[in-house]
C-alpha cells in the first residue's frame, strides 16, 4: 500500500489541500491521510512537534508531506529526509528534523531535479508544485539520489531544549489542543524521575504564578479543577478537568513555563 500523509497550516477553508491531493493522484495512487491542517499559521515549531509525535505511528514506507513554510518563495531549500522506515518531504526550515531524529538515523537530500516537479511552479505554493510531486514519485520508486544531492548543512530545530533540575523544570508551551490543554516541551518521562504524582506544584506561566496538583489523569480531580499531568505523547501538560486551561490562564504558544516542586 502506498501511504502519504499531509500536515500543513493551511486550514480547511481554502482549496489548497485538495490541489495537493489532486497532484498526488495524478502521479500515483496513494492512500492519503491528513495529520492536521490546523497548525497555527507559520508556527514551524508547533508543526514539528505534531509531526514528531504522530509520524512514528505510521507503517513503514509512509511518505509524509509537511508544509509550514513562512519562507516559501525565498532561497530556502526543499528537502527529502529519509529514515530507516519513513520519508519526510518539505521545506528546509527545521520542520522535518525532530520527527526524523525521533524515528531513527536519517539522511537529508536537497530537492533539485525539476523533472520531479510540476511543469509550472508557483513561488507561493511549493507544497503543490514541488513537495507533493516529489513525494509521489518517491512512492513510485524514484531513488533518493535522483531527487538531488545529499546535504549536511540542513536547518536544525531542537524541540527538546527544556531544562529539568532537582527542584525545577523549565520549558515552553509548544501546542494547545482543541480541549484547551497546554502541552509543553518538558519531557514527562524525565520529569517523573524527580517528581511523583499526587504532589502540589507551583507553576510560572508567562508572568502568572499558580499552584495545582500533579496527577496521573484528569479524573483524579474535580470538574473545572486545574491540574498538571503527563499527556499521551509523554510531555508535561497543563489542563482543567472538563475545562479550558488556555482560556483560564490566557496561555499563548511560546509562553515560558517553569515548574517548582
């Protein structure tokens, strides 16, 4: 089975996603799965986080097309990143690297072969005219070295730059889901080595300081009670049981989060 995924910040109001899918279907016949198209516009870091925490669940051989690309039309490169099991295609702005690193060792190729692109290339839509056709031809068996040369100076992006100490941890809000849960880049598994569940902790969220329990799951608190926990992707998150932590604490992506315990 040929499997292709799409992740973008395009939203669902326009026809951009449909155009990308049409290009793929004209070249090959993949099964297409949408990871999400609701990445905060131009937020490469959030897109990288969602790709990193989702891509590993897909079968071997999946090709992921990811487009969160504020530099479209500039001299930023397009790249193909190959891992032992999956392939990622998109802009060279760091978006693909955390997922690739999480999956396995990887290699990066610059997209140079114009024969693998659409005949007419818009400066504003490389997702349709470059990334999707390249991904489609790879699914059809094109070798990576036919895409372009291997490169080593690709743009890196480190999502796991949080700091965990004996009594504190610091990171940032990296994603806010549709429930209003605030997911941070603080590694939950590492945090659990120094912090037990059922403890009261102090949180600095941006300029606000609050106190809340650190629990195993939402149901261990009463309705509308603020809590912190380790989410399903093993990152520390701030929540409100059946409520909205984003609204309660007016959190924005990129806000600094500090835990004291």
